C-alpha cells in the first residue's frame, strides 16, 4: 500500500481522516485559524502516514478567515519540514492535503489549561529562552522562499515597516467598510498606523532568523519539565526581537516577568554565540512591543463586536466593552489616540454597530478555543477567522 502513487495516497488518507473526523470520537480544539480534530489512527491509516497504529494524530482543517496577522508561507507543512529537523519535539506534518493537514500529536497539557493567567516561574521562562535559541539555530538557507520584496537580511527597520504596512493595508483598511463607524466611535482614526510609524522605528541592524511569532499559552504543551511549541503556520523570517515582543505581550506577563524574560532571552542568546541578535535591544524592543499593542487593537475590537450574540443583553455589551477598552488602553500611546471615549460611549458604539442591518449575520472569527469536546464547537454565524 505504501507504493501507491502520491495522488492516490493523499486521496486515501483524506478519505480515512474525514471518516474518523465524522465519527466524532476524540477532542476538537478550535482556534482562530483552524479546527483541530484529535483522533487515533487505525492500522491502514498508520501505514499510509508512517506512524504507529492506534497512536493519536491531529487533523487540522483551516477556517475561512479574514487576515489579521501575516502569513508569508501558505503551507505550514513546508515550514515544519525544516523545523522538525532541528526541533525534534515539534510534531511533524504527516500528510499535507488540499484542504487540511495531518500532524503528529504530543501528549501533555496546554499551558493555557494549567496556567491560564499569572506568573509561570523562572524555570519555564528559561525553557522559553532555550526554545528561542534553538529556533535561531535553524538554518535560514533551508527555509521556504520569502515573498517578493521581503526586507534584506538585517534590515530591521524595513522589517518593522513591512509589518506596519501589512496592518494598515491588509487589516485596517479592508475592514473599514464594515467596522469604520465602530473604529471611529471608539477613537481609532484612519491614520492610526501612520501615527505609529511616525514615532516608532528600529535603530540597529540584527541578522534575520526563523520566527514563530505566536508563542503564547495556548500554543505551548508542557510535558513534565519540558515544553513543546506547536502551530507554526504564522512563522516567518525576520528580526528576532519581534518574536520576543509577541511572546512578552501574548503571554500576558506582568512588568517584572517581562523584564525577567527579556533578561533570560538575552543571556541565552549571548551564551549560544548569538550576541548579534541582541544588539540594540533596549532601544528597539520597546518599538516591537508598541507595535504588538497597536496592531492588536483592530482584531480585538472586531472580535468583541462579532462575538456579541444576536440577542445580546446588557451583560454581553458590558463584557464586549471591557475587551474594547483593554485594547484601546494598550494601543493609546503607540497610536497616539486622543479622543478616547468613556465606558458609556463604548457601549453605545457597540449597540449601534450591532443594531445595523446584516452586521451580525456573517462572522469573521470563531468563538474562543474549546477543549475536551467530542463534537466541534460551531461558530455562531458560520465563518471563522
């Protein structure tokens, strides 16, 4: 059976994993970009995948999404093909299908389950520092080709400028038709990213390396004292300080933990011989942290509005307003927001958006990730992002 033509093998794998998915026996993990079905492989599927029979695998099915973060390599399998040669703990892609992919499954507990908030401790932060070092060791020459016009190696200012342009041209501007009135009402102007670019930039050149860009609690599986970082679909080539900044923000570290994680990252990089990656850290890391707060205001506000149920009551609007106010508070300084509304104005803006015809009939984003269910948790209105 292993001598089947490639196309026939893919078709058979697809039929088998779809059959297992539809039976509904196993976990369903839903995120912003994919639905992940955790199943056990039978003997035939295991043979096709080159896996041990009856071991768990993860079937990833992408959701139709609106772009809110860059994805420069369309096929995660291509990235994993390189990553797994150097980070052996990362689950490999076992089959890259046309409308999904099959991945190995690592036993353990997601950090978002065991420590959904609060301090994670020095030991785990040292493990994160070690992970970033090992990621930096992945040879750049082996990575997939970059998009046309990608910044040259070491052009950190060009890299940050690319991120800013992406946010404006692919996230903010395309969603103005639907969310423009809401953005305006909560104090986000059309020239928000231009305001950011006028005040923030990188002063120092650093060599580019492979970046994961999304190392947060839900993407970390802990097994004893070891951690495994999963979900590499948003990986890119760029300034390592960007990877550190997204980690610091998305882990929701407190101020002291941010400082300690930065210290451990710097020590680990220098001990590994990557001193050049730490150059200008104290000047440029704040720019990347500011960017993370700035870019996240758009998806955060949109998700707060989209997640409102059709029959939203006062409590729903108050919860949504909490999310909007948090996003605005974090983005206020980076985007130089001046006319920031109060709570009542935010609630009123959400009510106005929600009451506009057709606003609630198509969703851009799925609900928060669900774990431990035997059936998919479906999006309220259909599409996810």
